[in-house]
C-alpha cells in the first residue's frame, strides 16, 4: 500500500500490522482513512501468508474517533438541523450514512475470515472504540482510555458496548460519555488483556504466531462459530436497529445544550468545542485526569 496516505501496512511474523496514520490529528477517522482501512483489510484477507491482522494507531494514540474538525453548516434553531434543510432529508442522510459507514464496516470486520486484533494505546474514543471493540481480540496498553464522549453533544452509542460489557456497565458509560481506563475496561469485559505500553505490539504478535500454529481453515471455522453464533443470538438485528436509531440520536440537538458548543467552535475551533463540551463532566471517573 505504497500510495496510502493515512494507513501503514507492514507484514510481519505471520500477520500484518495495519496502523491508523494521522498522528497530527490523533488518528481521527475521516473518510479517506476509513476507505484505506477497508482496502488494507481486503488486501490482507486474500494473502495466504497473513494469518491474522493487528490494528493499531500511530503516535501513541489509537484514535480520537470520528473527525469532527471540519466547519459545520449553520444550524437552524430551535430545530437543530442545518439551515435550509428539511428534517426528512437530514434523517435519510444520517441513516444512510450510518448504514454504509458504520454498520457495513462493522459487519465486514465481524465476519472477517481471519482474526483481527485491536492493539489499543492512548485515546480510543467514539467510533474508534467501536472499531477496537469489534476486533475479535482487543489488547490494551496500560495507558489506554476508552469512551463515547460524543453522546454529550447529541450522538449515539453503539450496541457493541452492551454486547461486551453487559447492560448495566454499558449504560454507566454510554449515558454520560465518561471515560474508561484500561483496568476498568478489563474489569467490565471490553478488552482481553492489559499490558505495559512498550509490550503491546509484542504481545499481539506473539498471539498471532500462536494462531499460526493452528490450521487456517480450523481458525476460520472456529472464528465463525463465535461470530455467527452471536449474530444468530441477535447481534446483527441489534446493529441494524442501532443504525436506524443513530440517525434519530443525531437529530436530538437542543438549543439549550448545543448552541453554546457551536459558538465555542466558531470562536476557538475544535479545542474550544471539546473544552466547553467536557467541562461539566470533569473529573472523569476513570479518565487519566482522575488519577492523582
């Protein structure tokens, strides 16, 4: 993938390391990155030398989540939709986007015929947490921080949190957007293992090499026993409904909550937006700022 701009692709130790590579933007996930990730996974899928995939992020951060740095269209209050747009148009646009960009990619990774291992260090927020948690195995560095802070400005959680952490644990964090540090993520079942940051990739590729000791068709079928079983238990239906309700969630913006965030972003950019959004929630119960 020599022509890739946002993804690094490095074959090694019977697997491949796919790195989200926008470190100056904390590996925020824009459409270019997502499309190049799709291409990288498709390439690895057909390479018989690759027995498993490891996904990580450059610069010590997995990803800050969906890229929201671009300028937003002017909002028509009190409706919370772009000025000049109709509610029906916005709902259809958001629903179609979630079906394609989120649901389609989740199901592709979930049904992937080779194990995908998420190697998470630093921030892993919003849509990036959904990417990391839909990997078949997720290993976290001791500095990893998960969360869905986008719910604070009118956006959706994802059912994968419920599937992995359970109903009550998922709601504890999905209703507030609070951060989850690595040890809390391990406790509630979001990750398989927590390791020192300097041992993260070594731990992941040691596991890749153990997988490579098992016949590839055996690995593929046993992987499908787990993933397809979860789908038959209702995961696919839950994700499909998730995509429908996600569009509604993004239409729940209210002037009393969102107008000040919009004004902060206009004046001070994304940093000001995030500071204004997250200020009432400090300190995060399990975030790095909560540590003494």
